[in-house]
C-alpha cells in the first residue's frame, strides 16, 4: 500500500463515506474532463480494490499521470499511426524474407470487420484499434502466425498508457478483481482496467523516496529506476568510472538478465576487496535490482557506506534516471526528466484543487 507522497500544506481529513470519497475524487479531476463523474467512480473503485488510502495526495498522483498520458481519453489518438504500421510491416517482412509486394497483396484480404486490412490500417487512430487489427492479422492472414507470432507492436495502452506486459504479470500475483470479458491485454484498453493497472504500477510498491517526483520517474523508466540511478552515481564516484545513470544495473535480453557482465557489475567487482564481496555475491545482489530487496542488500548498503565515508556527507538514495525516450509515437526529443517534471507540475495543480475544495 502506498503512503501519501510528500506534499505542501496540511493533510486534508479523509472522506467518511463512499459518496464523500467519490465527490472528493470528482473535485480533484479537472472540470474539462468529459464524464467527470464516471472517471471519479472508476478511479474510486480501483483504489478500493487495490487497498489504497482515500487520500487526495495519492489520488492526485494517479490523476497527474492520466492528464499527462491521455488528457482524460480512455483510448487516446496517436498521430500518424497508419504510417507507423506500414513501416513496421515492411520491417517485419524484411526480417522474415516476406516481400513487401506479398504483404500489400495480403492487406487486400477482407478482415473480420468487413473492411480490408489495408483499409483498417489507413483508418487507424488509436492503439486499441491497432491492437485489434494485429490480433486479427495473427489469426487470419496466411503468414500471420509466422510474421507476428507472439508479437504485437502495442506494448502500452489505456488512459495511463500502462505496460501490457506489467498487467499480464501483475494478475499472476494478484487476481484481477472484476470478471474478464476477454483478455488482460484487452482489459488494459478499457477505462476501469487502464486505471487499475496504471494505478498499480504507479503506486502499489514501496518506493523509497521522499519526493513524489521520483515515483513519476519510475513510472516512465521502470520501478526503482530512480533508486538504481542513485546507486550508479555513488558507484561511479567511488570507482572513477563514467556509468550511465539509466537505472539498469545488469544487461537484459527479452526481459531476462544475461550472463555477460554490465559496466555496473564490472565496476562493483573492481571494489570487491573493499566491499568484502566475491563476484558471485555481487551478482546475487544485482539480480534484486527490480525489487525493494535490493535497497537492503549488502552490496547496496556497502556502496553507500563507502561513498559517504569518501565524501564525509550523506549521499542521495534517489536520482533522476538519464534516459532519452524513444518510440515511433514520439516525434521530438524527450527524456524521463522531462516526463517526471511535467507530471509533477500536474500533481501540484491537482493539490490546489484539493485545497480549494
């Protein structure tokens, strides 16, 4: 369960009834949002199911992300989506030696909704539409399973643009509290499902920060990225090595850590004697990097102890991950720092609505 993020001013008294809670959430949502009462009802239901406190500060964290990611649209429009898809089809075809001419011919085939696949691509506006298109292509086209087996370019969705992979993993540990009509992937594209999984990835973990800014950075870069970036900074100062402050401590392929040592692991090994840790011990602790346990590991504690001994002052346990955001949907240079600070600004604005109510 999250604690209320650090906020200015006095904490507001919690609502006493469900009606009061929904009314409070509605006041926190901007007046410009369409179906304000519906959003408030769904967000309140999500917080109840996740066991979150009925605190304006915590609601405002989720509300700030919704505003940034979708401007209160359940399935936000993605500009230039048809061109993105045609380019992806060409690249996938080249990878599997399927000529573009054959792909374009296949796109003339009538799809289950009565339009040709090509017509559906040219009419694409949202990720939900794209998700449905690719599911049909995988199931219906002659080369669909070969070209797109276990592949769907839509990796995020819904009003909080939550990771579909996260949602699918999350339900393995905590069953989804409402009946699923189809799949978890499809549920992410509904308003309630998108709010549920988005609020979970943002708030349902013990973030060790004294500033909500870093929780927003984690939402963009991955859980504990801000803590891990601080670890990288401390390790870099100790070793004199230039380490990327990206929050990734090991090398990964297809979501799994590989045996090849990362620059972080090699830097930590160079301090093995001072840390009184063998390479296997260092590796053991680095494998915890995606969890709360890494912050209590011998490696983490000893690196910060050495760093504070060398500087003679406290060393921050949180740092902004230095990551350039790359996606076919992004048309200008953006960073995790930019994202986190934009969301923090929206968060502060939400708090003014709370204090004015």
